[in-house]
C-alpha cells in the first residue's frame, strides 16, 4: 500500500510539473494547415491564431484571410477575437456592456509540452494563457490549440476564468476575421448552417440558430464550427480596422452571402462567479472543394466521437425517436405514424385489379416474421388513401421498400386486417381493401 501511495504521489507530481505553462510559442504547421508564414510563431499577443493557410495540392499554400498591404509592412489578418461583459443580457445575442476586440494578453505563458516538431512539421497541443481586463472584469483566458498530423482542421478549446472581485455577467465571445480572402478570391460565398449527421446543412430560415459557417470558392472551402449550444454566426461587410460582423444581429443575416466581407462565430457563455470558469470548443477547417465534405465529416466525428446520433435529422436523438430512420413530416409536425406492413406482397401494372376473394394467402398472414415496421404520413394512425408509406425496415423513403419503381404493390396491414395498394413510384396508397 505504501508503495502504491508513493507511486501515485510521484505520478501526480510528474504530471503537475509537465502540465505547467513553462513552454514557448511555436510554429503551428502540420503540413496541411499552418498559421503564419511557416517560419514565425503562430500565436499572436492576443492569444489568437495568426493568418491561416491551407496547402492546396495544385496551388501550394493558400491564404484564408486578407493581406492589407496599403502601408508596409503588410498586415496579414489573424483570426480576430472580441470579448463582451456586462450590460443587459436578456437577449442571447447583444453588444451591451463593455466590448473589447483583440485585448493583449498580460503575463502570457505557454504550455508546449504536448506539441511536437519533427522535420519542420508541428503537431499536438499547445496552450496559451493570459490575463485581460474588460471594463472592471478581470479574466484569465486559455486557448488550447490541437492539430493532428495531416489534419485539415484545428480544434480550439477556449476557457475563460473570472479572476476578479465580482461576478461576470453577460459574457460573450466572438472569433472570426474582419476581411475574408480565400485562396485567390476576395468575394467568397458564405453559407450559414449547422452540422447534421456529419454533413453541413444550410439554414432554411435566417432566424434559425447557426453553429457553423461554410465559406466557399470554386476551388476550396472553409468550415467554421462550434459545438456550443449557445452559438450563432454572422456575416457583414469588411473593414480594415474592426470586424463589422460582430455588430450585426445573426437573425438578420442572409443564409447565403457573396461579398468582400467579414464573418464571425459568436458564443454566449455562462455568467461566472469569482474563481469559476466556462469553456467551449470550436473548429477551423479548410480543404480543396472536392475534399471539403470529407473534412466536414472528420470535424463532426472529432467534435463528438461518442455522441448519440440524430439519424433522420428531425431534431430527436435516436434513443428518444420512435422512428429514427424516418424524418418527421410537416403534416404531422413530428414523427410519422408507425404500422406493420407485410413483407410478402403482390405486384401489378394495373391499378385496382385486385379481387379480395382471391387473396386468401395475404389476408390470412399473421406470423410476425412476415411483417416489417413501417411509417406513413397522414393525420391518423390508420392509413387512408392518399397517405404515403415513407419508410420500411430501415430503407429510405418512399419506394425503396420494394424492388422496383414500376406499377403497384398489394401489402397486408397486420393490425387492421386490410390490404393496401401502393404506387411503387412514390409510395402513395391508392386503394385499401378489407379482408373481412
């Protein structure tokens, strides 16, 4: 027991020593993405990332923000950050209280013990910690940057701690760029959306919450994403001196914008008492356009590798969804009706050709092995003519439950002792026959 206690104490001391902020700023360049020119250190005096680049297979290193060369030396825009504290925080998004952009880190220190450089390639984790003052609030900020070898994205964990003498309320954080420039394009397309089942899905209404922003050119794309549930995205015009998008209410921003502009990811954090902290995780990814979807999937899996999925994308997690493979239909404002449909069926090219007296086999079928759970649209549990069979036995809607798209099929409804006639092309029920 004494040996065990001694070993435990030694390990604690070991990890304590090597997790201290006694390292140095580093060059973040994993061979696929880099921040800065590839020679200079990558973290700014505000703890943010210097100008981002990604390596194009065809065009070499491509910058992902604008370079302002009006007055030498050129200003290569990093990722801007802005903090907001205090004021009326009734609305989730607001610019009340004190708002400060790119505050300098006082007493900045680094932990580079988990960051490795080999052959000019730098990968792993590097943390920067510093203190900032926003109004009368004293905050300690830690940005933990994590990038793997060959990854086309960087994961960032931002932690904000209250080291002042009073509670911090209405705490907000923006990160983005005041002037976008992707590859060789100064007017890329910006799309607001969310990651759904491992892919980017554009909003259908500007008032919806957006936790992801996709920036596109003809050749490449960027994904800007957070897993925070209190996040939103904004897009606006550019300005050489500040990020205009931080002043624009997200609910007023078009879903798609194509301009020489600015963009930001906004997170509303928790109020934090003295000594307490709050944190969130965000991702910045870039890749050639034909590879971007794969990178989006990687980001989604990285953000929550063990998450329970929402397979049908209807807002209900699979364990809580009675039909996880069938998205809700508008007429029901939710999950479709479930029903057992026979997996033995007859087919014909002529509608209304069934003679129920001759359907002894289908009508007499009651063995559970001969039925699959299915779902249908409609306003009541029992299907009626005009409803759509939209799912059966994990196959997508509407007609994939059958082997072809031509003609009509007759199937038994187990619980209603009826036979439905289904149009194979779209799953519509065109007739119903009683077995009685």
